[in-house]
């Protein structure tokens, strides 16, 4: 391949053959990625024919965005006759990083469109709102909000199960409206959940130890799932399996029987609990599709069930159910 009598070439010849600069070849040589075959009497670098293929591999790996340290591991494994695990791991890692970068770029694009398309009078406020959320938005503030809101002695497994459904993940390809809703959600959890600095924990949390809180939230999760199915079908709040499971979750927590008297007391207690409807409304906006009904959330399912309970209690007492904001 090379014209010299010993089959070796200079750094300039290798660079010309590979179509790169001498500086590039020297950089990889000095970094130990491209070993020299020998040095001339004058101290000039000399390379063997295999250097052409090795340099092409280095350039290909660097062209994929792999850092020099990753390239070195791949080459060292290849020199040792390895199975290619280093290359596979490096490519997988680069794909994960690219995925994160693309999500951040899509989020930035939607945020810019949100600011561009809003009325000029709202632009400054909207800039402050979306600017408080990172380009790769984190759910950590939402998780902190719920960890402070949930019963203090609630088992870790129950907390984790609740967080999975209560904390919306930022969409990978968000619409501007979803960026706005997520930014507002982060702003909401940054202040008192009742807007006035008062407590926001439901009354059921006051006596909930580890066992009671696990029973309560496991039962509520099942009831919310059943109510969500009804809501997706357009069902109106009514008695049935979902409502019975909802009431049983509270009855089991308090260790008492589910009776008409208990249901009357429960509807009054739940109606008087602090409300965080704003959180659930924004969550539905973050999760929602551009067309179609909003996806049920634990909050909207809770309201549906409470309305069903109110209607049942009112019907049994011969009163009209009080209208409830949804």
C-alpha cells in the first residue's frame, strides 16, 4: 500500500491517504489511539499499513459522537481480541444521551413557540413561568410535594405506587399547551397547596399509621381505576363496585363497618377536606391528547366517586344532591 521499501509511511502520507490533517493524526497518536510502528533516524513517526484501517475506525467512532475515552476502550478491547462488548455499551450509552438531548430540544422548541404565540402583554409572565422549568424538565418538585402531603408513616412501597400515578411524566414531544401546564404545575407545588399557607392534608391522614395508610391507598387505587373506566365510557357518577371499594377503603382504615350512617359521615368529612383540584386539572392537561376527553386522574376519579357517594346519601335521605364543581 505504501511505496517505501519497508512498507511504512510518514505521518504526512498517512494523513493524505486518510484525508485528514497531520494535526489530527498526531492528536490520536499522542493519545495512544494510533500507535506508531517505528521512528525514523531523524525521529519522524512511521506507520504500518494497518494504521489506515485503525484511523478509519477511530474517525467513524468519533463521527458517532463517542468521546475519546470510549474510543480508547473499544480499541483496547479489539486489540485484546474481545467480543465487542465495549462497542455495544458505548453505542447504547450514546443512544440514551441522544434521546435525552432530543427530548430537551423538543421541549425547548415547544416552549419557544409558547412564548412566540402568546399575546404580547402576557409574554413577560409566560417567560418567567417556563423559564423556571429546566429544558430537560424534572419531576423532582412534584415528588417532593407528594412526599410532604402523604401520611408520614406510609410504607415506601405504597408511596412509590402512588407516585407512579400521581406524578405526570413530561411528554417526550410536548405541545406548547403541555409545556405551559407542566410549568404551571411546578409553580403550583412551589407554594402552599391551599393558596393561603394552611394545611392541605386530608382528615384521613391524621390517624393513619403505616398499616392504615397502606390499606387506605391500596383500596383507593383500586377504586380510582374502576371509576376511571366508567369515566372513559362517559358514565355519570353512580353507585356500584367503584363506589363500594372507595367507601370500603375508608371503612377499613378506620376499622369500622360500612353502613349508611358511616357513608353519611364520610361524605361530610370528604367534602370538608382541603382541595388540590388545581394540581389534578393541570395533570390532566399535561397528559391529555390534543383531541378527545381528558384522561382520568386520581383527583378527577376521587371527585367522581365523591359525587356518586353524595348522590347516594342524598337519595337515601330524600334530599337533592348538592351540585359539586368538577
